[in-house]
């Protein structure tokens, strides 16, 4: 644990290259530093036109359906 605190920057550089590092305290593993799994880049507007919000989207719910949520 002490070594991890004093060498955190170096450990993070190693993790950035893909290495996984286990941090122990008293000989017992307590944490693991792992690289972040990067997904594909999000593209805004990719699904434009796939769904259209109905005009009554924010209209009050019918009484019978509203009772289901309130009970």
C-alpha cells in the first residue's frame, strides 16, 4: 500500500500501457488498477429519424394507468 501511494504516477503510466496492477495491504489484495475499456466513439444524431416523439408525449396518463403507479 505504501509503495502504491509513493509511486502512483508510475503505476498509472504502466496501467495506461495495458498492465493490470494489484495493490495489497498486509499481504492481502485490496484493490486492482486496470485500464479503462474504451468503447466506440459516440456519434450524436446517429439515430435521428428512427423515432418520433408523439405530440401527446407529456399528456396526463389515463386514470386506470395512473392508479397502477400510485398503488
